[in-house]
C-alpha cells in the first residue's frame, strides 16, 4: 500500500507544479479584456520604440547646443520647443527615455536577482536563517526607499550606473518579503510535500516546484516596481546624482526647467508629462497582470 502511494506522489507533483495551457489562455483572455492594461502595454511599447529609434526619428543632436534657437516655444520645427541651450526638447525626451527605461528595468533586475533567492531561502528553510534575513529586510524597509537610494547613490558617486545600483538595492527588501511570504504558502502544498517525501533534493524542489508557483506575484510586483524605479531615477537625476549632463534625463531636464517656469513653461511640461505617462502605463500594466494572473479569477 505504501509503495502505491509513493509511486503516485512524483506523478502528481509535476502536474501541480506546471500551469496548464488552459490556465495560461484564460489569463491572456483576462488581460486582453482589461482595456487599461492593454493601453498601458501599448504606451510602454511605444516609448520603448521611441527610445530605441530616437536617432532615426529626430534629426537633432540631443546634447549639441544651438544658440540661435534658445528657448523657442513649440512649433512645427520643434514640436516640444527648445531648452536654454537651444536643444530640441522632443529629441532629449526620446533619448531621456533610454535612461529612464534602462534605470527601471536594470534596477528591478538587481532587486530580483538579490531579493528573490534570499526570499526563497528564508521561506523554505526557516529557522535562524529566516530570522536573520527577515530582520535585516525589515530594518531596511523601515527606511524610505527613495531616501535609501539617495544615500547609496551619493556614497557611490553621481552616475546613471550607480543610481541604478542604488535603486535596485533599495527595492530588494520588497522582493525578499514577497518571495518569503509566497514560499511559506507554497511549501505546504501537497505536491511539494510529496516531492520532499520521495527524497528529492531541496535544490530541485525549490527550482522545479516552488519557484514556478511564486513567479506570478513577483512578476506583478516587478512591473509595478519599474514605475517606482523610474520616479526614483528622475529624482536622483533632478538632485544631480543620477544621469549626468549633458546626457539627457527627464529628471535633470526638470531640474533645469525649474529656473524658467515663467519664461519657458514647455521646458517642464513635456518631461514632467513623460514621467507621468510612463509611470501610469506601468501601473496600469501591473494592475492588469495582477488580475490576469490571479488564480482565483
């Protein structure tokens, strides 16, 4: 009787560990029915294309001054106007999208690469290891993430690379807590218990059965965290410890524009609007993914 029971355990585990094709199709249908999520995805894709093909779409140099076109209002020649050095604002927004999107994606990848494994280890093994990882994560979470990112970036030195590292490290505790919480729920499931009962190595259980089942909430959190990372990068660049001039960044463009709010309001309207648009798009996309990947839906 016991041999029959053991024989059925490994067969059940793989089935439980993999999302079915029907479930994936149902998730895709729910996502496509969410108009806000689809709109957010379209905006993100458009901005990604604008960032990639900025050199093709605009004939202007994003860093070269043109003193004959200083602070010109929006026109057919310069649809978003020009800045204090005569540079085309639309071109600088396109190139600035590269810095913002790269900062968002790379920062979240740093947080995922550090936070997810630590959350998996803490939640799966528990004990003193869990206590140490959790207490450190909670201590870091007590510090506002933007303040922590500013402190780390100021320590490392002003550059976009250092800003991305700082933002990623500041966001890491969120993924530690999320991963740990999801593992605590998943590791009590029957297919995980069955895999453990037949003697599969912990490494294999974590990779094969636990990780695939905690990925949906982590993906949703990562999407929303990209929006937060973009805001953080803009804040760091605004303060002068992110992307360094003359390379364009939406945050540094706002820093310059604050001196010309009355004379040239378009210098702040367009980069500020770009930040609002991309953050809204990622938040809508994250909400849509959360609803689509919800197993109770």
